[in-house]
C-alpha cells in the first residue's frame, strides 16, 4: 500500500447534502496528499528545461536528490488517485494535480552548489548539506593523526603541517579551493592511503566521492560531481592516458565544470572539489619543473597489511574521533605559506624528473654520476670544455642502453640550456662546435634551481 492510499469516497450513492460534504472532504484530502508530496518533491528549472526534484535520505542520513521529467513524475502517481472534488465521476492523478498546484514547492533559480552557505539566492536550491559531524573537544583522534604523521607523511614535519592545513582548509573554507592535488605514492599495497582518504571523506558524507574508474571523473555524464568537495581517485589514472591527464589538470586548476546530466543540457557550474590521488606506480603525475599543482608524498609501509592497526584507528574514530577531528581541523592554524606552494618532497622531485624529456633525465643522471660518458672520458673528471658531438653521443648512448627514443639535437640543446643556464656553445680554433660547461657543483646548483627545489646529490 502506498503513502497515498485511502478509503475511496463514493459520490454516486450519497444524497445531495452528503455529496457537498464529501466534496469538501475530498478537497481536504487532496490538499493533504499534495502537501505530503511537497515534502519530497519540488518543481525546478534545470538549464533550459524544467523537471521535478526528488529528495530522499540514505541509511546514513545523507540527502540524495534526483531530477525527474514531468512524464516520469506523473507516472509515479499513475496508480494513486482520489475522487475529483469538482467532478464526482472522475478521479484525480496526484502527480498531475501537484504539477498544477499553486502551492507546490519550486526553485525557479535552479540548482546551485555553494559550500558552507545555508542561505543562497531566492528560488535557488543549494546542493550543500553541511558536514557529517559537529565538532567536539571530547573524544580522541590521536591514532589517526599519528597515521597521517608517521605513515602518510613518513615522519616529515613540513609534509605533515602542509597536509593537515590542506585538510583543515576544506573544513574551514569549503568554498575556497586550494588548487593543488594530494598525491599518495607507495610501492606496496595496504599502507593506508585509501584509509586516510576515506576518514577525511567521512567528514563530508555526500560531498565525498571515491572512484576506481577514471570514467566516473572524466566521463561524459558527470552530474554526480556537482556537489563534491573531495574526490579520491584510487589507482584511477596512469601517466600514459593523455586525455585523462589533461582533463584532470583542468579540473584541479580550474574553478568551473561543464556539467552534463544524462538527457539534459550542458551548463557550467562552480567547481569546488579537491583531489586525492593514490598510486603504487613510481611515476604518477606529469609534474613540470615549477609544479605547483601536485603535493606528492611517499607513504611509509610501517603499517602495511596490519589489520589490527587500522581497526584500532577505526574504533577510536567511531567513538568520538570524527567529532574530535572536526574540532582539530576547525582550529588548525593555516598560514599564508600554505596557499603559496607545495612541500618540496623527494617524491615531488622524482615526479618532475620522470616528467622531463629523455635529455633532461640523461642530464640529471650525468650530474648524479659526476662524469660524462664520452669517448675521452677520464673517471672522476668533469670536463669544462667538450665537443658538442661527444656530448650528444653520450646522450645517444644513454638512450640506446635504456631503449628509449632520443629527441632531435636542437631540442636536446634547448633542454640543456634550460637545465644548465651557464652552458655556452662556441666554435674552437679548429672550427669545431664545443660546449663550455660550468664546474660540476655549479651545474648541479643550476639544475636544482631549474627544478625549483633542493637535490640530494649523495643518493
């Protein structure tokens, strides 16, 4: 039996006086039913079309919405009708009656997503439903914070302070997005990357999305992204997928999203989602030399596959830990330096080097070795002058040994100049093209400057 089933009012056998009374009852019953529909449904303008917005609650208490066509909405109530108060021989479809009802709920301003705001423009429906937990000083989340510090950030204070600021910014400023994605990298599975993301995501219930398939982020129909402030991509991308890379970079650095619900017109919306990306691959993201969009962390394996370790954290979080974490993040001091850059981690440097052309990677390894593998090589000796052909041959040999394709010599020369600004090309007295190189220490300093961070040359 549906919510709208009632005893049928029989007009046909009642006397005239009773018919008037029953008509009044029928009007009252119709209004009661329409008010009940109004609690879950509302008329909405969506892009260039109109529809019905249906709200429902999940088992966790989150509000889910669906936009229905007029036809779909009316069909829902096709079997639910009551006698027509104005014509006793007919019955009223509740869906049709509500559609024409002057008191129906309606949002003529359409859907908006304004995180952190309870009041929006007149006639707008805000997809924001607030965070999952009220902050509380009671309880403890110290086990989770230890996991973030010692495993996710491998014990590095700079990384821990930046990552905690990144999480705090979501809670303190949900509408002010830090356009830098968090990259969690480990060589092994079960180190707690997804555990970290899911704990932070649980603070914002329906505004968090965890995906394994890149199509759920870069696919054509993407209405499920409209109300997200945190997205976790778990092994969902590879550096070989240029299309995915380009779209992801645009989503991380841009502030609008072309939203395309199935069967509806495309419309641009404000986009507030931050990204956490996890991977077990060495090269995760194409990071340029001045990369500011990627905060890359090597996750330690101290708790790898330790089920008891993660259960203990989970138990603490489920017993007041989430409310305490909300309190911690709301009171976390976010300094201006957080908004300006990302931590200069070894993992980030490795992403930058892996993103260089083969010429850049060869030059890095040459500087690391402290010698140039050329025909007249003297072990442990760094030449300050070398024939261009000998230097280029050293690069070609390096490519051959690694079975990678070399780039043309003109591109190779430009790469060298970017990474070693004081290198100088000239002709010697024999009219041969030669390069004057800086001393090894200076060449290393210039490479580090080009990378935008320090390099450990003793590795």
